C-alpha cells in the first residue's frame, strides 16, 4: 500500500494543510502560494 501526499494545484508544493471541513469536506491552504480551496492533488509517494 502506497502513501498519499497532498500537493497544491497552483504551485505543486507539498506544504498544504487542511484549513476547515470535516462534515462538509475539506478546504485546504497552501502555505507557499497562499492558495485556499477545495481542489487538491493527491499523489502516490512512489510516483515522486
């Protein structure tokens, strides 16, 4: 089983944290480019 990492769709940074959500889904924040939104890239660590 491979590990998943989150990437920002704007700058492709992995410095992404969940900002809000849980019941209605997550909203994410990229600390590098300040992107905030629900769209996020989920990548297998093996592909990196």
